[in-house]
C-alpha cells in the first residue's frame, strides 16, 4: 500500500490526491486556502490539476486548454501572476501530509517517508516544469503481437 503514496509524475498529474486541506495545515496558509474557490480548497480525490489550477487561480478547463497549446504548468502559472514553485510547493506539501499520516499510522518509517518525499519532489518538479506534447495518433501493435516479441 505504501508504494501508492508517492506515485507522482508526469503522467499522474491528473491523479494526485486532495491537496488544499493538508496543504493549508502543512504550510500554515489556511487563510489563502479559505480564499480559494471551493474546488481548489477541497478538490476531489485524484485532482492534482484542480489543485494546480487553484494555486494559479484559473478553472481546470482553462488550465487544460493552456497546457494543450504547448505550455508547461509553470509557464501557465507565470502568465497568470503565480509561479511554478507555488504549484510545486502545494503539491509537495500535500504529499508530505499523506506521508506523515502513513508514518503516524505505522505503515512506513520516517526514513521511508523522507526518501519517498525526496522522490516525489523530483517528480513533481519535473512534471510542473515540463511541456507535454499531445500523442500523435493511436498506436497499434504490429502484426503478430506486441512490439519486440519474438515468436
């Protein structure tokens, strides 16, 4: 179960857990969280894009549209007067809150939590600062099965 706590990366930006509650507690920014829209304050499970959009101050649909134009989350944040670092800090704080809860529940050790947090920070930073390109068409397996498979 603990390996699922830090599955954060480029492809999983759309599947982060709830952010604002733990973030407000972890960062002491309860007033900032209270001023954010309701969706950003308590995003549904699996909504890191909603959390990022909340930090930036735009709707999720607008964030998706701007990402589709070839911008990174950090670039979108900067164009709206926020920063990529603010998004990173929010998402990392949420992961830290989850890891702290796992340590408190005895599911992982503090050393494991520290290692997982370091890995998560790297993945989140990469995800926020990387421009994603849309997939080009669909991929179909070659005749005869999966690629690289010998018969």
